C-alpha cells in the first residue's frame, strides 16, 4: 500500500538555525499539506500546496516558514530561523484531489527539537 | 470556524468489552468527519470517515462510528476491544465550505487491558 514518507524521523537543532523537513507524498497525489503537533497539544494545520503554489495557510505559517516541491517526488518544509517554540512533531499529508470529503494520508512525522 | 472536542483524555477498557471514544464537532457547513489512529512512533493512520448517507460508518480493524447530526457527534466504537487497539485516537472535521484544512480534536488515549 502506498505511503507518505518523511525524513528525518528526528532532528535536533540549535535556536536560530535553519531546518528542512522532507516528505515524499503518495506518487499520484497532487495536493500536499503540513501539520504540526506541539507535545501535548492538538494537531494543527500549517499549509496546503498545489501546482507549485500555496493554496491555503494558517496564522502559524509566518515568514519563517516556506514550502517547496524541488523535484517530482519531494515536498519540503523549511524553517529559516528556528525558535524554541518550533519544537514539535511535523506531519506531511497528501491527497489525490482537493475536495472536502477526500481523505488526507499522513506520513510518520518528523520530531523537531530546538535547543 | 470549525472545532472538534474529544472530552476524554483517556479511555480504559478490558479486552473483549465494547469501546466508545467520544467526539463532538462544530462547523458552519456540512461536516466531513474523520477518525485517525496513532500508534507509538508512527504517523496518523486513517480509520474511517463520514461523508453522507448512512449514519453508521464502518472502517478498518473492526471500528465503526456513528454520525449524529442533532447531537453533532461522531463517536468511534468497536464491539470487542483488543489489546492491540491501544493507541491515540484523533477525531477531525472539515466543512464543505472551509477549504483544505482538517481541524483535529485533542486526541484520546485508548488503553485496552488484558
């Protein structure tokens, strides 16, 4: 069964450093998403992406964040200058179509720790 | 705005007994409701969803959920719990007029004891 994959599984970084989280969506999917879950809190939507453009973003997704599809398979989330409060589990998801009833399939997540 | 509430942080049940994990939601349009499960060190796995039609939805691993519009609820159920069902369960909602984002509840930890 096709799966969304994410690398790395864990990342530790110093405050102020840039990090790039990588995702490989399911191969025939065209719509991509990032969510995050701060420890003990809800899973929160960050951004959705289609056709090389952001289609929707939340208030969390400020200028420190960016997303990119650098090639035909990867989808990345970059945090330019990490803060302590960026420590969280980051989940990538994908769907084949963009309708509200469509299931979003999630990857295993990247646990980011900012020191 | 849309929101989801999972009123129980943890549900404990004995193996073989029925289980219920509660979820209530609030949306302004027609809701699409989802249940996901998260096992330790794993991602969010899709269990089932309600789109329209029959209020009782059947999903993976013997789970089912009942959509109740009047009570704005979508409780997850299983007739006979297994120890392997122990995990973190998330309810999520998306309204048909609310864009792409899923809104999640806080999660409920299900503990099934032998």
